C-alpha cells in the first residue's frame, strides 16, 4: 500500500470508529431501524447535489439490481445490526466485533475462488477466530436476548461487510466511488423505509440524538462511503477491509473520552488476538524468513 492509502485508511478508521459512539447515543431514542433509515437518508440528501453536479445519476439507473444488493449487504443490514448491538454493548466492544470483517472477507474470497488459501492465511484465520471466541466467551448463550443477541448481530454485520467487499470488487470496480456510494445508499433507504415508518418512535428524539444522526449521515456515511469505495478500487477487498481492525482503536478511544467506557484487560487481550490474526490472514504480518546459509 502507498502512503496515501495508509493515511486514507487511518482517517476512515477514525470516522467509522466515531460512528459507534454516535449510534450508542442515538439508538436508544430512535430504535435501530429508524436510526439507520434516518442516517442513510441524510447521507443520500447530502450526496444528491454532488451526484447531479458530477452527472453520475445515469450510472445509478443503469445498475439498479447490483446497487440494490450492495445497499442491502453494505448498509441496510450491517448498519441496522450494529445499531442494535450498540443498544446492549459499549461502542468500543461493538467496534472490536466489527474488526472481524477482514476474516470474513478472506473466508468468502476463498469460497468464491478469488483468493488462494496459504498456510499463513490459514494460521491467521485460526488465530483470528480464536480471538473472537475469547472475546465473546461467557457472553453468548442460547438465549438470544440482550448482549448475546447483540454479539451475534455484530458478527453477522461483519460477515455482510466481508461479502460486500468481494462483491463490489468483482462486479462494480469499474464504477466511480461516488456512484457506488449514492446508488447503494439510495437502495438502502428504499429498502428500510417501510420498516422505519412502522417502528418509528412514539416520542420525538432529543436534539442531541438528532445532532448525532446528522453527523452519522453526512460524515460517517456519505463522506466515508466515498472514501471506502475509492480505497476498495485502489487496494482491493482484503486490504481495504483491514480498516476494521484500526476502527477499534478509535472506537475505544472515543468511547473512553466521551462515554466514560471502561476497557477490560480481557477485552484488550482478545482484541489484540483478533488484530494479530487479521494481520496474518491478510498478509500484512508474516513470520520472518530464515536466512539462507
């Protein structure tokens, strides 16, 4: 990766790390589905004049089916699942679960025959999965209420992101990132609208919650989606999804500063194992080769 890509990855991680903080604040008042619908709608309205100015709207209409699937897997489902998770988990803990995305991306790439499974990749996957087990051990049960269901929701969201990264790279890499972002978010809005109307809260959310959702929509969704798809086109699905193991660093920092969340030693150790496994599975880390005599 080039230095520019590393900078973009870090900035994107800081933005998406903050998104868990904003969801943690707004989700209790909005509810998961209305929150995500509003977040995505704001992003669509923010991007619309830019799309029209850049004359990218025709591309959206020509790829409706692909954008619908992309919107479902990249925004509607994972955003809602993560918003639900933040109702029961801390922002930092949820962001750590999201760090499993590169593991899912690698597994899906192997299944689709787009990636060759090496010994190092296999080792990384085993280490990463072990970290996930450590993280959720004792917190998941057959009772899918509260934190147990929230953890499963977070893992399902990571799986959605892993699938999306491969799908977008294989089918949509020729499309401009702005068109990808707008088309997928527009599809997500339409998909979530009926459910958002049905589940809309009876009590009007507070001004603080609305401010959090507006920032979520403009910065953490509209701008961040363009950055992500631009990175996806430049460095591929495996490398671009590594942004998710930078996200917990910022998720934990923002949570500790603004929500007074406490990071336990157990969570810190498990997240370190996840990041280590992800590094090996994506090829960013490797064992040093022995010197030839």
